[in-house]
C-alpha cells in the first residue's frame, strides 16, 4: 500500500498571501474554498457556535466535512449577536474574498450582503454560490439532485422512465469550481482596477453547461437524444465487456488506428480487408456485427491479461472499479497525489488531492480539517483583538474556542 502525502510543496503556493472567508456548508461552498486553500490561500471557515451542520452528517454525506475542508482554519462565531457581527466585520476587513452558499437573502439579513460590505471595502471580491443565477428562478432553494432533474442530467443518466442522479455530487463540485475560477479571475482583474466585484456561480446553470453537448446534438439532428444507456453510439466499440474471470472492462475502439491495432493484435486481420469496415462511421453502422466478435475475443482472456494486451496495443480501456478500489490504485498513489486526511473518528484516510500538475507545486495538506473554532483565538489576535478581549468574547459565547474543549 503506497503512502499518502501530508505535505504541500516547498516554497509559496500560487495563492499564498490571499485571505478568503468561507461562509459555507455541505459541498458547494466548501469545495470552492478548498480548491483555493489547496492552492495556497488562507481560508478561514466561519462556523456558527454549533459548528457546520455537515459535521454531523450520516450515510451518503458522512464524509463531506473531512473531504472538503482540509487546509482551512475554523473561526466559530455567534452571528446572531451584535458583538458577533462586529467581530466578523473586523475579520472581513482583512480578507481579499468572501464565499457564501447560504439560502437566498441570509447574508443580507446578517448585514453581510455584497452591497453593504462593498461600500466599506471596495476591494473585496464577493462570491455567492446559489441554486440559480439571476433570473426568474433565482430565489428558489436548490440541491444537487434537484438541478440534475431540472437540467436534464438525471434524464440522460438513467434508462428511459428511470431518471437517475449521477453517483457523486458532480454539480455541487462543478459549481464550486466555477466559483473558484471566478474568484481567481476577479483577483487578476483587481490588479488592474483596484476594485473587487460580485461573482456568482450556480447549480442549475452548471448542470445546463454539462448537458450542452446533448442540447447541441438535438439542435444539429432535430432528434431528442436518448438517455445514455440507450444512446446511439458514435463508435462501433464503446462499452463494457466481460472477461474469462467474470470481471468487467470498458473498452473504446474509437479511431481507425485503434481498429487496426485490435484486428492485428487479436487475430482478425480479415476484418481489415473488408471495405465496408474501413472507417469508423461505417463500423458504427454495423455494431451488431462487430461487437460479438470483439466480445468473444475479450471473453477468452482474464481481466489482467486483457488489460495488459490492450495497454500494449494502445487501445483505451478501463476496469470497472468501486470507490474503495481507488485507495490502492498505483497511479493515484504516485507523485504524492493521495493526501493523508484526518477523519472525525481519529483515523486517517487517503483522499485524492487536486487533479492538477503545476510546475514544481504539489498541493498537499498544510492543515487537517479543523475542529470547530480551533483557530478562533489566533485569527482574532491577527486582526487586532487582545488576549483579554478574546477571553471576554469566549466567556460570553460570542466566539467559540474549541481548544478549551
């Protein structure tokens, strides 16, 4: 079993020196700020006295907090109190950007909306992560699954009559990534203008962006695209096959080079001489003839034998894996890209890091997912509070210091 990485690259990361406040929960907000934190930003996660509610999740969402909150510091504050609001205003003065994914109008009710803050801090970049961008739906609440249904993704994922959400929080994460992209673009623009700006990313529009290829297909062909399990393939061979040991391998023979490699490598050279199979569009029209030949050849080999042969022939393939199989994947474990993350149980787990390579930078774990209020004292001291003032705020319950627990 390969060891996981627990350190970031030596030297400053690209976003070192950038401070970001995250008013986030669940996936969209935390994933947005985690991308920036992994790239070096000082992310302060603002939590209520009871903590981010995601900490208590069970089942499907039980690991959301440790997975999406590494490299952050936790500041726990009672924002319902006047002193708590004053405290957070002072912390915001030290920030370059603010991220929030609360329900529509929540930040405004707290006196922390963009209009209020930008008047006193015009350099602040303010990123709202919502269900919808501006328009008729903008005040609706939304969730990943809801927009997958609204945006056509659930329809395209399941078979006819059985719409199915994707097997991960793809829209939440994608919306968060677009938010991070917007923040980085706004930081760059601020270098020229000296001013911050309002940035917004949304779940519904992220879903529409994902299914744009199917919208384009319908516009081009005049036909509704069928769900993926029933799609008309653009390639003759692009599906899962069973092997001799009853394992599953997905194989894509998507080019003429792949086709030649298959025919010569698997001993069916006679297919190369058939003029009706010369091009990929021709082969796609006679899938019913080709796929059984391919399936028979693949079924004669065990999974590892088949994969080794396909790799030699440079034909795209991938074995069917469960999430747990990835812990020991040799490729994921190379280059320190599996990170050693502390779980709430006290155990450690290997979690994939950012899927990026950037020069000499290796984004790793500088800070483990924080305890609630773990950094309250240090953050308040940084923005000018004295030790006695912090003690008084903690004693009143305005600020929460988990180091005392």
